[in-house]
C-alpha cells in the first residue's frame, strides 16, 4: 500500500481492505483510505483537527531508545497474523455514544493502552489494538497510551513476527473471540504444529483460507468443520486431499468449495478404504481416466450442470456430513440398490428413522 488508492465508496474500501496481501502496512495509510469514504465524511465521523495534547506527556511512555513520544503515524500492522479488518464493525465504534448519548469520540477509559512491539530494525508494530489505533487516528489522536515490548536485537523479523503472533493468539484466542480461521492464520506464523498440518493439507488440496495459500485455485468455505474433521481422526489427510481434488475439479468454475461436500466424500472414501462396505471403487482423485469416482462427479457437476449446493441443502440434524456422504453415494456415484443404501446408512451411523428418511424421501428429490 505504497500509494493510497482513490476509493470513495464504502463497499469498495471494505473489499480493498479485506483483500490486502499478508504483509506489513502503515497505519497512517490505512486511516487515509478510510477517511476517503464520502458517506462517512458527510456523516461527520472523522475529526480533522489533530489533538496532540489528548494525553499529557507525563501520562505517556516514551520510546525506550529515542526518549520521544511515539506517534501512531509511525506505526505499522503485520497482517500475517492479524484478523481481517471488519470495516463495518470499525464504523459502528466510530458512531458510538457515551452513557449520556453524546458522541463518544476516542474514550480514554474504554481505549486503555495499545500494545506495540519495537523490532530490531526500528519498526513499531501494533500487535494488539489495530481497531483502537485506527479509531484514535480517525478521531484526531496521534499519541495514545502504549504498552511497549522491545524485541531482542538478535531477533530476526521471523522471530519477531512469531513472538507477536503467539502473544496475539493468547490475548485474543483463549477467550474464543477469534474465529477458527483467524486462529489458524495466526498459528501458522508462530509455527503451531496443528496449524501447519492444516496449512499443508490445504496447500495439497489447492484450497485457500484467509490468503494463507496464495497460489490456491479455490477458496474453502466452512473452515471450522474442515479443521475439526482433519484433526479428530474421522477422516485422514490423504482422504481429505483426494476428496478436495475431486470436488474442486468437478466444479471447476466454482470459486468457493464447500467443506461439507469435501467432508461428505472423504467420509465415503474412509468407508471404502476401511473395507466397511460390500462394494468398492478405485478412488485416486485423478482425472486421467483411472479413477472411477472423478468421472461420475464430472458428469454430475458439468454435464448435468447441477450446483454443489444441491448436495448440501436440508441436512439431517447433527448428521450433516453423513447426509452428504449418503447423497454423494446415491446421486453421484450411483449406489441405488436399496440394500446397499441401508447398509451405507448403518455404516454412517444413522438410526432407523434416519435410514428411512434417506432411503425414501431422498429418492423423491430430483438429482
């Protein structure tokens, strides 16, 4: 973001901020982009007069090396581990009122101190408090209260980033305020084994989550369910990769791939791999003619032009992935024999009521 884009509409700025690459950005530039939004300017949400005496110098902690006040205009944010900036939520805070229903502006008590880390190269990173930092700048406050951490001079940038990411996750993740995909993203930076395994699986599957797989072909929709199944042993990493490859290539024009469909097929592959069923299939995920399953998905998705959502709708309560596994077998792969369908239901864990619903009502639905 070396040049501030000339965007003036809220949706355009919101989209731009959400699509930023995972690297460092100047807070000053981010604030300028937001201040360009015409509708928010007309609403009077921004304070144009700078108040550098908002805090008295005696209240501030000075830069440990220069002894000078630290300005937010000299600070950066590292998006490799930070959450995506939710502009609408930020604007809600800009519109906030105090208990007397007056504009809140930048409130000393509510804001507290912003956590920054000074890296060996001198750069100042806001590792916790990005939203509060932007609110301060948009309300004319350049010198807020800071809590300062100084990285050891021997630390590399990667060391600094990992330390900040770990602290960020502990501060925000342990109270469950962060979404699963955000926790995963920050975990990658400090080399959390669980998150690295997830990233490897996504990379092999060519699926992206929060731009952590920049070269991916498609985006994964429904990360939390995908991550749960990967790590609880319900399906193997290999089965997830095979399933993802088949689904992604079958619906090659879809930009977002449903985790439920991936998991449904992976669940079916698990039954085949474990020889749980009285029939079998060659399942490699290849599209070179050697796989029995991929051509069936390709015919279902491309020749019949059936959207992926058809497999996802109206899932049985608490058996969502299992419902989709059954539909894939019945509608895509061609398991139409009633005895085989009942056997499949049993292996998937459906009770008698669930078996009846799937083996009867599902047949009435158009594929």
